[in-house]
């Protein structure tokens, strides 16, 4: 009789457990691959007479798809995330060259669909020798934000021509952020290295550090748990990385382009292009428009 009661208790416990598990069931949604992919390619300046563009090498790419929640593009061996499915890239190799671009749309659960196209892009721009020398010192040169100078960081209206028109940082104003210990290395072979903390590499290399950026645009670098100070994330944890840099001159304006999510000074998203507003042998003033098309951001850089 005791064995019968014990068996009954086990059966009852299993029934309760199964019922509880059934109550906790939830729907995760259909895991459908993105479909109806639409890929639009705009080679800047392309027309019937100039099918490969105006020679600037700038290409705007837009991807959309049903059931897609994120997008990526692969070109020139670089993988670039594009939350809204749009990227702009400046190809730098002089002459008429064929490039392969793969566009990827991701759905729920990481299921993806992709399209690959080949683009014939004309690049006529050859950077001035003095500009290349300024950036690379004919080999490799390290740059930093000019923290000791007034106006080394600022913002203004999109398209404005006054550096820091609406806000201009005073000397060392951002000392509490992850900006001033960053270093930016331009190599003559086109590689760009961002060291996020130049002070922790002695006596051994440490790739960890923090960077400074705009909320919520900085979440393009990945999720974080930092508390914003206004719209700033002052010390977002990040590691050293390497990307590519190139020069172009759309509309006659010397422009420095970084691939992927590479940036300088303060992360603002956008197209990762920096107009050289002014430059000398040992200083450059850069301007970039943020990903919200809300402000132009200004930076003054000097060699290490």
C-alpha cells in the first residue's frame, strides 16, 4: 500500500511539472529568411556619357527586404553593418576597376539572404603629395585630438562653415571622457589603426580602453550599459581595431573616408567621412555630419 501511495505521488508531481511547462510555452515567431530584396546602387555622377561615375569613386548603396531586421555589406574585404540598410563608400584605387559587393539582409534567428553584384567604378582623383605626406609622413604617422587647444571639439549646423559654431570645447574640457587617450594611425598602405587607450600599453600591449560617443548612435558599436551624460556616452568600453582609410575630393572638397565603423574623436555614426576643412603640415581641422543629420561635428587633430 505504501508503494502505491508513493507511485501516485510521483505521477501527480510529474503531471504538475508538465502542466507548468505547458503554461510557460511562448511563441518565438516564424523564422523566415528575408525576401523581396531590393538593392539600389548609385555610382555618383553616373549617366549615359559616364556610366562608371564622375571619377570621385563614391558609391551609395541601399538594401531593403521583407522580414529583415538588420543589414550588412561586404566590399574590399570589409564587412560593414548598416542598421538602416544604407552605406556610402569611396573607392580609392585610381582608374577603372571592378569591385564585388555582397549585400546581406538578416532576419529573426540570424537567418539571412544575400545578393552579390559587381561594380565598375572610375576613380580619377589622385591625392596631392603634400596631403599624403601630412597624413602618413611617407610611412606611418600617429595623430591625436588637440586636447590642449580651445575649439578642439565642437558642433554646429549641418553645412555650416564656422568650426564649433554652436559649441566649442575649451582646453581639456573632455578630460573625463575616453577621447584624449585615443590615437589614430594612418599608414601609407591605406590601413588605419585606432588605439583606444595609448596609456595602458606599457610595458605590454593592452588593446582595451574606452571611447567617447553620441547616444544612441554609439550603439552601432554594440550594446552597452553605460549611463548617458545628456546625449553623451563618455566612456564606452571598446578595443583597438584596424580599418582602411582613403582620400577623395567630391565637389573639390578633400575628404578622408574610414571603412566600417571606424571613427575619430567622438562616435557620431553617419557615413564615416571627414571633410578636411583646413590643414597644415602638423594640424588638420575635420568636419563630419552625424547619422541623424542633426549636427556637423568638428575636430582638431595634431601629430603625436
